[in-house]
C-alpha cells in the first residue's frame, strides 16, 4: 500500500494515479480539498484501482499518528511513503525574511517528513520492499530570488532524506528524492505567463515538466527495479540545473 501526502491535486494527484496503475492500493492524503481528493479516488477506482481519501494535517504529530492508524485499518500497512505535501510558497525577499517565514516552510518539508517516517517505520520495517520518496525541488541548485525560505527548507529536506537513507538501509528501506523543476499545476494558474515562458526558455529540453514526468520517476523509485538505489536525488527538470 502507498501513502501519498498532498495528493488531492497537482503532482500528488498524478503520483497517486500512477502508483494505483502500478498495482498499489493508494491512500490519497489531503489537508482541506476533500472534493478534489474524492475526485482522485474516483479516477483511480474507475480505472480498476484501489484508493481511499484521508484528510489530515501532516505537519502535526497527533494527526499523523491518527492518519497512519486509519490507513492501516482501511487499506493495510504502508509499504511506500511519498512525501509530497506542500503549503503556500509566498515570495519573500531576503531583506524582509523572518524566522516565521522559514519555519512555515520547514513545517512541510522537514517536520512533516520526520513525523511521517517515524510513525510509518513499524510498517516499513515489515514490508517486503519498503520505499520512502521525498518530493524535493531543483531550487536547491537554482536559488530563485524571493525564495530563500523555500530554498532553505528544501535543502534541509534533502539532507534529511540522505540521513534517513543511511540509517534505514540496515532495515532494507530505501529513501530517495525526486527533484522536479518548475512543473506548472493548478496553484500556478494565476502566475505570470512571461515568468513561465522565461523559465521554459532556460530549460535545455525546451519545455516545462509535467506531473506525469514526476510520477514516472516516483514509480521507478518505488519499484523493484530500484531496489539497489538509496540516498539518490533524481532531477526531473529537463536539464535546468546544467548551468
């Protein structure tokens, strides 16, 4: 069974659909978008897959514990954990950066993964092919203006993933990071088209990524084909960080 956090829309929704197509029963986690999560579940079921929606704030410990208990009861133990949940990412110049702004990003990209991995460990340690996949970002190499808080949190998440990979390898648990470039999804609908076009022109492969590109990378990392891959960071960005 696969648990995908932040799976009601965007990358998480497509990852959930792909893992269901791969044969996983999928727990579709969401924070507030119940209708969207239900739509993802409906899509999976219509395609012959198994899925349930679980509304939970994955940045707090008690809800995370309750989520995992509910998932186990309804779908079974977690064998694949995809850490995708994200929150608002406001642009904040360094001159105006506050500790609160940084902490808000750390809650999603460090605190939440710490809680989820810790409390999913009993399941993962009993699974046949236990997998943890962090959804990172190529901002750890690009440092876009106004995104210092986000860059800081994503850099910390990458370090966390590698430390988890080192320690959990003894239990046969692989931990890897998929690092997308800018993949326009629903929350970018009101974004500046010129900014998007400028980014697209900077990508060597000549296009922005799609949720399908990211889901395919996750699918590989949770598959048996990636059994000997751990601690890796897999860029899915069309070469945007080649320099």
